[in-house]
C-alpha cells in the first residue's frame, strides 16, 4: 500500500509500533508467529529522508529476543558445580551449532577491521546477528510438533500474502495493456 502511494510512508512506523506493543503484551509464542509472518512482508522503516533501508522485521526480532529474555526468565547466574568450580548457568540450552555460529560471528566481527567499506560490513554483520537471534528464539520456543507447525503456518501466511500481492500487480499490469 505504501509502495503504491495509498498510505504514507510513516504508516510503516505506526504498524511497527503496534507490532512491538503486541509483542510486549502477548505470549512469546504468538509474538514469534507475528515476527515470522512479517518477514516476507518486510518494509523499510522511513527513519529519515535519506535513510530508509532498515527492515522492520530486524527490529521486531530484536524486540522479540528481549521479550523472551525478560518474560521467560532467561537468567544468568553463578553457581558451584559438584567439583567446587564456579560456573555460569542460564536457562537456555546450547548446542554445538551455536558455538560454531558464535565463532563465525567473531571472525566476521574481526573482519570489519580490515574491510574496505566498514559501514557495509557492519550492516552485513548485523543481518547475521538478526538471523542468529531468530534461530535462538525459534529453537527455544518450538519444543513441540504443534509449535513447529505454527511457525510453518506463519511463514505460509506471510508468503501467501506476498504471492497474492504479486498476482494482483501482475493482473493490474495485464489490464493496463
């Protein structure tokens, strides 16, 4: 609707604000559904006249991660194990792929120092961090088959809307000829 000029660009800010409000006051599983469904519908946030390249789903993923962090009690604390050593404990489970991904992100962060275009390198690194956050959120909220099916449903809904808009644009183009 914004691309066609039916509503102003600033309406994206209002929609993103409403989505964030929803995420703050709804269950994390429902917020994840909204975030996944909105990824195919990403819209650039019109932060200024010259900068409108930040997709709103990146902000939604960050807010969802913070909601998961504070709502579901993901807490860090020090504890002594059986051998008497202090260990850092948290309520998230970790898998080897996460450690490999963290190593990859550290190498990517180090590569920013030698990049010719540092701003572009930082943007790419932030994109990877967003995808990692989405993976962490999804893995921690989808423990059952029903939860996994809901995530696939959200992706299908977002994709169906994109396909419907594309077909409507195609149909409109064909009628104009």
